[in-house]
């Protein structure tokens, strides 16, 4: 094997190594993105449940205030 062939093989191995490293980095980033989306979905679900509770509490407060207002009007 001459020096040029060895240099070509070394260059090719280097390029494959860099490509593998970059693929690994992309894979890691994609895993992080997927995990963040799952966390975001979980957070949205929790927020939705909390909003339902807040809405129920507001309806209760409205009901109590309306009852109180009717009692005051009746006096």
C-alpha cells in the first residue's frame, strides 16, 4: 500500500468517526426533545385538571354570591 492509499483510508475512517459522533449527538438531542414534549404534555394535562378545579371553585363562589344577593334583595 502506498502512502496515498493509507492517507485515504485514514481520512475515510476519520470521516466515518465524525459522522458517527454527529449522529450520536443528533440522537441525544432528539431524545431530549421527545422527553421535553412528554414533559410538556404532562404539564398541560396537569394544568387542564387544575383549570377544571378552578372553574368549579368559581362556580361555587358565584352560586354562593348569587344566593347571598337574593337574600339581601328579599330583605
